């Protein structure tokens, strides 16, 4: 415990705020019937996760999270919702009565198992760091140690762009 | 007023990741549209990346590796989202629906 009005205390308040953002956003993303609302909840949860990254000593990852996840992916999702969701949305009827409680039980069991695993395991003590994990070192490692994976990621992105263009183009000529 | 300092322990971050994972699995099982399932799958990917970053911060000798890995996860998630969205749009053109039970022609 630490006094509220100190640097650590206020940082703890901000941390609680980010956790609330994550939980609230994930609740909206999983429970909203309207898909646009679900995408908005997803964006809120992503911003919370970006704050978590900031607390984990990686402001660069936090920036990338906001830029790519909360920016690009959510905008792409909104476009897909507008293109693919019929305006007079027909309610999805065939719904098993046990679907909701069953999903909750399965997800709760998995999350509880993971959390119990995290608490039961005795994690080895933190070793001494070889560097501080600054952005400069991240860039250098990406261009030297991980350069093959880096090039492969760009190849995968190229394949994804061309593949999604081909997939979305198919069937347009049919109508 | 006092407040517990919880942002300096590995367990907190692992708990957050487990929570995100649980929400993602729950959404995948519960959502009744393909886009909703994709939204929940993004939550699961985010949980994995939070786990990597937590281990990177507290247990790894080289704090660069986890950040690079999380960046790769973000890139792969972007590619995956693009492909799945175009598949969903193609399915919608053919079946006029994004209900995951409509495209069942291959089912025996």
C-alpha cells in the first residue's frame, strides 16, 4: 500500500483506469447485438491494452497498438460491417438455449485455469538485463537478429493484400 | 488514502491476459455473426501479445525479443483481419447473410 497522492499512487490510479477500459471494452465487444457497437468496444479495449504496454516499459508498442489495432483494424471492421450487414438485420434465431451459459462456463473455466497456472507456477527470478529495451535496440535487433522474420512478415502482408483483393473481387461479376 | 501498487508484479499482467482470453473465447462461442467472431478472435490475439510483453518485462534477459515478437503478432493480426474480412464479404455476396450457419454446403 502506498499513499494515493504520490507518483506511485497516481500511477496506480491510471493503471486501474486502463484495466477498467479493458474490461468495459471487452464486455461491450462481446455483448453488443449491434456490430458497430461491438467494434467500438473493441477499440476501447485496445486503447486499454496500449496503456498496459506503456506500463510494461514499451511506449513504442503502445503507439503501434493504437495506430494499427485501434486505428487500422477497427476502421477495416467498420467498413466490413457497413458492406456486409444488411440494413434490415434479420435476427439470428436458431439459438440453442444453453449457448450463452455454456459459452460463459467454457470461457470462465479456461480463464480460471490460466490464472491459476500463473499463480501456482514459481517463476524464475529475473536475470540481469543485457540492455534497456530502448527503441533503438528494438530497431537494431529487428534489422540484424530477426531480419528473416521481418522479411517474411512483409511477404505475408503482401500475400494478404493480393489475396484479399482477389477474394473480394470474386463473385462481383456474377450479379 | 491508500492504494495498492499492483503494476509491478507479473501476476497482475498474467491475470489481465487471462481475462482478455476468457472474454475472447466467450465472444467466439456466443456471437452469431462472422464479424462478431472475428472481433472476439482479435481479443484472444491481444491477450497472447500482453502475455509476451509481461514475460518480456519481468523474466527475459533481453527485453528486445518480446517487443519484436509483439510487433510480429500485430502485423500478423492485421494480415489475418484483412483476409478474413474479404472472405466475409465474399460469403455475404454469395449467401446474403453473415450468419455462420448459412454457408453449409460443404457439410455432409
